[in-house]
C-alpha cells in the first residue's frame, strides 16, 4: 500500500474560498493537520500524544474568519510529522532511509541536519519519530501524492490573486511553543512576524502588520527566531508583486500545550485575528493603490 491510500477517506488538504477573489490575500496553514493515518501510526515509535508535538494545533480554525473577508484559506489535513510542505520537495535525511537518496535530494540543508526535513525525523521536542529506517519509496510516495498537489493548489491561488489584482499577499500561518523567548530581556512574544528580513514582503506591509497587532495589545517580534521557512522564501517576490509573510502565534494564548485542548482565550484570539486580517487588507488597498505607485 502506498501513501495515496492514507487519505482515501479524508481529503489531504482543504480550502475555504470565495467563488471569486475579493482581496489579493491568500492564507495558508500548512502545519495544522491532525489526521494521523493508521498506516503511519503503525510505523512510528511515539504514542498518539507524543506525535502531536510538531502540530500547529487549531491554527486553521483561528484564521477561518478570513473567508468572510473574501480571502481563501488553504490548510493541510496531513500532519507535519507525516509530511512537511514548508520544506523543499526533496529535503531528505539519508539516515532515515534503507536505500540511497536520489541525486536531486537536498541532504545537507540545516533543516535536514536538525531532523526537520520534508519527511521529518523528529517531533518538536527532539524525539525520534520512527524506530527504524523507512523504504525510500515511502518518502517519494508522500511527496508525489500530497506535497506536489498542495503546492500546486497554493501556487494556483496566488496566481489567481495576482492575475486579478496585479499583486498577491500570502500570509503563512503557524504557531510556536509558549516557551519561546527573544532578546536579552527574554521577552515572550505573542506573535513573531517573519518576512525573510525584508526579502519576501514590502517593508511597509510587514511594519503595518506589526503595528496592528501591537495596537491590539499584543507583543510582537520581527524575524527572530523565525524569519520564515521555505514557503515564505519560495513564494515571496516583492519585486514581482508577490509578498509573503509568516506569522507565528504563541500557543499559550489559545491552548493547553500539555493536553492539546483549546483554552478560554481561543474564541477571543480568533476574533482578533479576523480583525487583524481585515485591517491589514485595508492597509494593503491603500498602500498599493496610491497614485505614486500606480504610476510606476
């Protein structure tokens, strides 16, 4: 049985989308998937709770309100521990597989070295996922069956927005452990916004996103320690009208990290994120449609 059968009864990813693009924004939640196929669970050494430590729990639900604003939301049902689409398609760890990797695989990236390649070796707290080596065909099957179609759909949504509006703005949505601290003072940020240090999005857009969240009472860090992964880097081309920002949400704001249950703050945070998105959309309309820019 190959990986394609793992999602025979559950779609591997889903989209909440207006019939026609209303705004040039596309929201993406690649790590919130929580469907763990039985075949996959039979391969791993972790229990049902341990395997969830890399999951961006409920992030797709937190951003579901953007659909009412006219923006599509794409989200994975497959979990990050099974397949990470925020990586290059072939970032593979040779230590994980019974056969040699194909020559086109990237086995030397920092993400592979850290155990977090396209097929992850570990979960978030550094625990090994598998008890032994996998057949290489397992990785190839997951990439062909789910990684490539996911990116094909994400690319299609961005191109549709760009064609319709002359620009596309991707918001790549993630969560982070509550233990994350930044700076010498050890600040615990509520959000970290990543734009690859200005390489993936126009600076005014990033600064406005930070300003909106700050005005709502949240603490926000910028690019450290998360500047954006493969998706932000790959799709962000500001010079071509393609802007990509990654947003990391502190899980302590909305869930119990030990039990994986939503906390009392979940609904309020979801409402705030819808408001944040609406305000950022309004700013983008103003910023990009100024006469000085339109004449360029």
